[in-house]
């Protein structure tokens, strides 16, 4: 076994897979540029770190469960004028996640609530946070099946371990009092432990009817709205606007 093969064996034992796979190329570069031993080691280890960070981000993206990929740059601030790019950019330092604050996007369908929730969630993933995205209907199903379904139990375990939980589309489907109680228990468990992004097509004044129990609703809102920033998005549906534009062509 020559020195290169022996070194690759050591790197494999140390689980330095990028260093092992790129040892020859890095050696060639070092030889052709006449860099120092320290620079050579630095390049090799930096490559390993970059590789691991990329793999870690890919895993966090997969575990987040986003329904689509949308960036802040793709959001049409000219169409949706009830929130500004400056306001959104101020959120991207993610200090609100560190403080377990919540972001709440309220407004009718099509005004960009989910787009913003996904885009901010994606930026959080890139900055190293564990994120879980779930719509309200699926969340209720997982809460009800948590004790009997392995899949639901794993999903809820992942949600509880997240730094940021995005709950989308509260208000599209009414829930029973039992379901509202399960939701309350979840919110209580996450309260001041995990940051939330919540989107809803209903104003808070309509949540009691949605959840069928004013007392539980008040308790839920008390925890969600405490330490939160609320954005009321208004205007026409962006999807309908573009559909009508296409139909006129």
C-alpha cells in the first residue's frame, strides 16, 4: 500500500469522505501552485467543511417538507403593497427565531401568505435552522393519529424538534372541539420554545367559530399572538390576476 492509499484509508476511518475523494486532485493543485503544507491542509479541510454544510442543508431542506420552492426575490412586492421588501428583509436576520417570536400572515387567498412563509422558511434552512412546514389539515390528521401511526408519530417528533414550525392555511377547514384541544396542546408545547410562522385566511375574530370553542380559541390566540408580529395582507388574488391575464391572450 503506497502513501496515498494509506492516507485515503486513514481519511475513510476518520469519516472524512470529501478529503478522501479529493485527495489526489488537491495534491495535484498543491504541486502545481507550490503552496505551503499549511495551505494544502487548509484547502483539504475547507473542502470537507463545505461538503458537510451542503449535505446538512440538503437534509434540512428535505426534512422541512416545503410544498414548493419560492424565494423572496420572486415575491411581487409591486402587486402586494401591504408588506414591503424592507419589512421582509428585516426578518431575514432570524433574530426572531432565536427569541421564539412568531410571524402571522393574515389575508384572503392568493395574496402571498404561503409564498412568504415558504421563502422565509427556506432562508432559515440556509442559515442552519431546523424547519418544519405543515398545513393545518395535515397537522390535525397527524395529531389525531400520533398514538397509532408510526408516520404521524415521527412527523410530530420532527415538528417538536424544529427551531421554526410553519403552520399553513389555518381557517380553510373548520375543526372539531376535540381537534382544537389537540391543537392547543401542541401550541402550548411549542410556546416560547419554538418560533412559528402562521398563515390564515381568517381574522382572529373568526377563529372561535372556526374552532368551535371560544375558551380554547382564546387560549390558543393568547400563546400565538404573544411575542408576535402580525401582517395583514390585503388586495386581490395574485393567482386570479395572472389567470385573467392569460385568458385575455
